[in-house]
C-alpha cells in the first residue's frame, strides 16, 4: 500500500514553545490529509481536515489558532502546535486519502508523532 | 455516517481463524465498510474494505451480509503479530474516518 511518513516520530518540548510535525505522502499525491490525536488508551480523534491550497477544516472543540495546519503541496501537510502545554502531550497521527477504485478510498496513516510537553 | 457496534475484546488461539464481527444496521446504500487495525503505539493500518460483495486480500477476508447490516472480518491464520485493536468503520466517499472503540484482539500462543 501507499506510504505516509511523519517527522519527527518523537519530540519533547518545554511548555510555551511551538512544535511542527510534518506529514508526507511518499508515493502518491494527496489532495486531502487528516490530522488525528490519540490520548493513552483512547481511540483516535479527528482534529482537522487539510485540503491542498485551502484552509483546513477543524472539528468542533479544536482551536485553529493553537493547532496551525498548512497543506502547501500535494505531498506535504504540517501541523504546528503553538505555545504547547502539558495537556497537549499526545500521539498525533496524520493520514492521506488515495483513490482505491470506484468511489471508494483508502486512507493511509503515518506512523504517528509522540509529543511530550514538559 | 452509520454507527458501528463491535465487541470490546476477543481472544484467539495462534494459528486459528479470528472472526471479528461488526454490526452496522443503519448503513446506507452508498456507504462502504472499512476495517483498520492499530498495533500499540503505531498508526492505524488499512486491512480491507467493501461495499456489498465479499472481499479477500492477502491480509484478510471481509464477509458482508446480504442486507449489509453486519459484517465479519476474518483473519484466516492468526499470529501473535495480529494482536491489535481492530476498527470497523462505515463511511462514504472521501470523508474522514471516525474511530469508535474497536475490538481488542489478543492472539494467544
């Protein structure tokens, strides 16, 4: 299947600093990418939908000024956690859609980025 | 998107078939059934998807009932590496996946 990478895989930062996470589709072009967050022992929660060349669509309760999403090309989306706080510590996962046939899609996930804010 | 119901957990002996059920009684005609799994501390992995016909690939088989109100994911010969949380998700088109609690499958030696 298609490959999606994330960088970094793990990051520790101090409270108040900003962290950027990159998500790349390596062998296909993704007009749409998604960002999820997962807390320990919980399921993935959709944060936002990122469309190439346009503003991201955020889910209810997700602060767009805190979680900045940029989708500047068909293979790269970035999530910047601004002024991070310990409660932002989580596992952040991106995914990208690829056409699978007919009107169905396969959503390919990155390996995730574990953010720890101290 | 239609809601799905899955058992919280299941055990399976190594080498045996693992049959994971999913109920999606409110599925609509243009919605697909997708299965993903997540091994601890990794991103979810796509397994298989289908609309109304049964599907098979190198990982698993997907059996969808004729009325499409339920489906079963079959891992024909479970191994210890298949231990994961399995998610059954019903969506249409290019919409984001919404993850429920899934089924925690434990493959036992």
